C-alpha cells in the first residue's frame, strides 16, 4: 500500500474523528474483556487440561503479570516507532495468541498463550490513549473522548464474566478466546483506514536495560502483592520478590535520571497534576478491585448465587463506571478538575463504606446501590486521571505517560485484591468457630477460606455442617465489613491528599489572566490545545 493511502494527519471531519475513537474504544474493550473473561472458565479448563495447582495460578496470572510489566516499555516504544503501527501490530498478535489459547493442547501451551496475550495487550493499551491526543488536539473534545475511552475499559471489564458465562453455557472453554478473532479483524480493517500515525520526531535510543529493569520491577511487585493476598507473607518467595522488584524499580528510576533520552521521564512526577492523576487512579482501582474480589465471593458463597447470576449482580458497579466515564468532561467543566477528582474519591469512599453494614441476609438493593455509587465514582476518577496524566506530559511522550496511567491501573488492581483479601482472610481465620466434634483435618480446611468451609460442610453430617457453614459465613461477612470500612478510609484520605496536591498545582499554573487553570475550558486544566506529536505516514 502506498503511503498516500494512509492517514497522515488528524481527520478534519469531526465524524471521522469520533469513528476513529470508536476503533480505539473497541481496542481497549478487547484488552479489558480478556482480563476478566477467563474467571468463569477455570473449572472447565481444570477438568479438560488437568493443570497442577501452580499451573492453574499461572494460567490466571500470566496475562496480568506480563501486561503490567511491559506497559511502560511498550508505551515508550510506541513513541519511537509509531503509535498506530504498534497498535495494529499488537492487535494482529492478539488475534494469533487468542487462537493459540483457544486450541492449547496442554496447560503449558495455555500459559504461554496467556503471556503472549499480555505482550500484545501491553502494545494496545497505551497506544489507544496516546492516539486520542492526536485525534483530538482540542482539550475540551479530548476530555470527552477520554471519558468515552474510560467507559469502554469499564464496560469491557464488566462484560468479561457475563460474556464468558453465556459462551460457556453453549460452547467449550476455548470459545472465550475465539470471540477475540472477529473483533481483531474489525480493529485491523478500521484502524488501518481511520487512525493517523504519530511518533516522537526525536525519540532517541530505546534502552533495553531500562526495559528489563522496568519489567522485572513491576512484575516482582505485582507478583509479591498477589501471592501475599493468596498465601500470606510467610512464604519465602513473597518478601524475596518484593525486595527484588523494589530494588529493580529503584535502579530503573536512577537510570532514567542519568539517560539523555530516558525510557520514561520520571521527572513527570514533579508535576503535581501528573502525580495526583497517578495516585488517584491507583487508589480508585484499589477500592474497586477490592470490592469486586470480596463481593464476588460474598454473592456466590454466602448468598448462593450461580456464577453467571453473580456476574449480573455486579453489573451496577460497571454500568455506573460507564456512566461516570461519559459524564466526566461535563462534570469537570462545571465543577473544576480539583472538585471533580476529589469528589469522585469521596463518593467511592462513601459507597465502599456502605458495604461495612452488609450482612448475610441484607437486601440486594443495598448491595446494588453501593455498587452503583462506587462504579460511577470510579468511572469519573479513572477517566479524569487518565486525561490529567496525558495532558501533563509533552505530546511527543504521550505513549510513555499513558503507560504510567495504565500501570497504576494494574498495580491498583493487584493491591486492592491483596489488601482486601488479607484483611478478610485474617478476620475470617480469627472469627471462625468450628463446631465441637469436627475432626482436625476438616477444621483446618474450613479455616483456610470460606470456599474451603463450604466444601468441608458438604461432607459433614447436617448437625455439624450447618453450624460450620453458618459460622464461616458470619466470619467472612465480619471480614468484609472491616475491609470495606478500611478501604473507605483509604479513599477518603486519598481525596484529602489529592485536594492538597491540586491546590498547589493550580496556584503554580495561573495564567496571565489570573484564572484558575481547571476553569479554562479543558478537563485537565489546559488553556489551549497542545501541539500534537509529529504525524507521519506509517513505515
């Protein structure tokens, strides 16, 4: 194809820009769906491929580990070789890896396929957000576009379990991966037609040592957090990987400060807007992922919902996130960025705190309202923080800045599951009362988790199984209540910190007219649209 047939500038036709945005939303939705679609297929995979316990964990975690570890590196790479090129290349690779996963002959092949999906996903996510900056040079339009993009990410996470449940009702587990193929085809055709190419005109060298340090650091920290949530801090590999990951990140930061053309300009964090955006994204995802993790168990094990029904019961959170993302730009223009972002975190804390009063027989309405508040607020916080992070960075470095925002998303998810899971597990173990007459092995199984108690109760006589199950449910709900209140406190404290950070940022960026930057018509406080990165035809 000749370069004259490729889009080389942002489309001047508004309709074409918004259709281009739809392509990017399809891409981010694809990645988000794949992060959650596998959850309901695990029992079927266990029965068919018969993986070991360790292999099963890696089937579930390989995608998120590799995705989190490569986001910063792939974001920087997109600035160098072209965001459109990397997006389309990653989409094609996503389709190939999906085929490999669907027809994996054994657990090892499935783990490999999930890791390759993570690599491909890491090329897609930051490219989608940085291309929005090219498509929408006007700050006001871009704020609305990022809200739509955030809504698509939330919708994808919501649709994963629902779509997976529907497919598994009629097909084998591999169908959850084959669903990606037609989406990838549409993405390649429309993306090649509608999306402009852009890159950093003076990118410098892509430092491989920085890539390895970044990947080792992020994967080490995420692995330690997830393993601590699942198995506690006593396992030798948890503190070891945490220390090694933190050390790698420390060396990474020092190296970036010395390099002439760093993989990631860590000086971005001296901008209070950028720091506030990343911190808000991190803490918001801690709250949301923690809620989903604990409430999924509550709905299925305490309330007795089937997996598909439990997934549908959680939809208010994600429907709210979609609505919040779509309303973000309007809310920021009317209330100001500072008020919108801190208000979103306060609302999330309030919704999460409501779950501190959930009981075993609470009406679903209470749960649904709490889900809706948390989800809507998260949609606002996530879209607004992504817009702020993108606006704080130079246009030519938008890929790397977008990747930092997405890495905060992944770390927040891991931390939320770890922190909430640890609190619930500790309270559960301390509050569980095992009925007298229960043998030691069964008592130990019940003490490990609520799932273990449910399984153990099913093998006991009714006079022992009933009280054991009732005690386990009560102990779990106690842990849920405490974790919800602690999570609410974290979000409220984060709101206060964000308020202080943005006050300083606003004061330092007053224009000559003395007007506060967040009220100049842009959701990220930009008075005028920044010049987009150099736009070039794809190589």
